[in-house]
């Protein structure tokens, strides 16, 4: 005997999808319906069937160095260097041995 478990109007967690390091950044999304057909008496012997209906995802491409023009790639590189410099200065300010007198 199989019975269905039906989940409707599920909101997707953007941060969970973004943690997969996909070539897109997910802003929002939802799934209309997920239906699980579970054969309770044959659990472990018969398959559980998962049906997914209506998946909607709002996403945009991830900006990386491969898809940028040379000029933009250089600007991005310079911005990263500046961020490294700022972080280095902050580390020196807070963790410099001379300051702990």
C-alpha cells in the first residue's frame, strides 16, 4: 500500500543553493508541489517516487574573471588588491605585538 505525502508552495532558501557554488547567484525561488509516493509496507524493497512540479528560480550570472572584459577584469583585480591591503592594515592594527604594551 502506497500513500502520498504532498508538500505545496515551498520557498527555496537562496543561501542553501548559493552554497553549491553554481555559476549563478540565486535571489529567490519556490517549488509549487513536491509529491512523495511512499510504499510503506514495502519500504526498503520498493522505490520511493519523488515528483516535483513547478520550480521557479530568480537568479543572475556570477561575476567572475572569465566573463569580464579585460578593462573590467583589471578594475576587479585592483579592487581585490585594495581590499587585501585594507585587511592587512586592520590585522596589523589589531594584532601588532608593539601595540600590546
